[in-house]
């Protein structure tokens, strides 16, 4: 009987809540801050799809393969990319973005070496992104901001027109690197780009406005597809400029711009004074991935020219981590 009461007294003894014990102890250190990687810590603010590889789904994994710690914030979360007959999902607004930033700041988690931004669908959200840039640089003045100004392609905008002036007047001046396509470079410089000379001049206009590195990731000139890169190492100095000839693949792929920007961030961090080398590595990775994607669609009997193709990202991780450099930069004299 005594044993029973002893057991009963144990059962009725007040218990100390595990939550109270945990609250009394300091939280464990954030190892990505205490033991940072040699590469850096990236905040990636882009779109997200449940299925397929666009936006953050196309950028985060490659950056991790290159050794970065990456924290993604999804500007939209859709079931699939918008090239499908239908899609469902949610859109993050500027207030919700700032709430996430406040949560990170409250826990001293806002130290980043890089910010990467891609698709942004509204002026209010883009304005909030500018506030994020200011906040991150107040914590780390050396933050590198890589901006992929996703606005449109092939002569057509697929964001509200009012975003163009916000990018041009407010985002370009605070960016460290810009990665527009041909059409976006025209929008940002308010000029037509009809030749390689025009492309180089567009880079100079953008340098004057802010970023030291500009890569026009795809330019159609006289039936040829080229990349033009430009690095102004000191303000007022003549920029080092180059081009890379890119073979045309007769198909349309989704997520390639997002992937290219991520790889340019990754490789230019490793080779900060050699943008041409970074671009060679990025282009070679992307072309190897696209070739694999095209071949895999053909293997299953699908005509790759009929619709938007989902890239084979996971299957191409070796080509992302250790690309064979096939496409070489040619420097302009």
C-alpha cells in the first residue's frame, strides 16, 4: 500500500514544462553564422512552384551545390509555372515580406553576404524589396545585391508597366550586378539594342547608374545569340567587356534565366575580378543542362518544339558543380 502512495505522489508531483526549460536556456547558435561557408549566405527572393524548376526552385539548389547557404523567400507560390493551361496559388505582398524580415531580425538572423532577386509582380512588393536592401546593408555594408530584373522578353512585358521606372530609377542604383535579357536591358536604358555596340553601350549606361557588373544574358543580334558582359572595376573607369557566342537550341525552356543569374552570382563570388570566367562557367553549365533536357524529351518521344520545357536540374548537378568550359569569352578591345 505504501508503494502505491509513493507512486501516486510521484504522479501528482508538479512537472516542469519542457518549454520553460528551453526558454530558460539560450537558443543554439546558428552554424551558418558562427561557422560561415567560404562562399557566403544568400537571401533569395523569387517565385516558387510546387512542380517544376523556376524562380527559387531553379536558383537555390545550384547555389547550394556551389557551397552557399541559401534562405529562400517566395514572392509567389504557385502549383506550377504559368505556361500550363491553369495554375493555382498565392502571392506574397509587401507587408508579408516585411513581416518575414522582422522575424529574422528579431532573432539576429539577418546577416547575409548576398541578396538575389528575380520575379516581382507589383510596385508595392518591389518597394518593400528596396527596404530589404537598406536593412541588409545596415547590418552588412558589403552585401552584394544581384538583381535579375524580370520584366518580359521578346518585346513583351509580363509585369505591370509601372514596374519599369521603379527598376530603372530605384533598383538599378543599388544593385551590385544586373542580369537582364535583351528586352529588359532595352527597358532599363530606354534605348534600342540592335547591335553588339548598342549592347556594350547599354552596359555603360547601367554602370553609370549604379552596378559595377552587368551581364545581358541573351541578345539576338543578326540571327546570332550572344551574352555580353561588362565589369567596371572602378567608378569612372573604362569597363572590361566581353561576349560569349551561345548556340541556339530549337526549344523554349522555363527557369533558365533564374538558373543563369544564380550561377553568375555563385561563380562571380569565386572569381570576383574575372566576370568573363564566371560567365564561361555559367553558360557552360546551362548549355549542358539544356542539352540533357532536350535529349530526355526526345527519349520519351516528345516534340521539344511544341511547348515550354521543364529543365532537368537535379539530373544535371554534376554539370552545375563542375562544368566543362566549352563556351569561351571573347574580350572586346
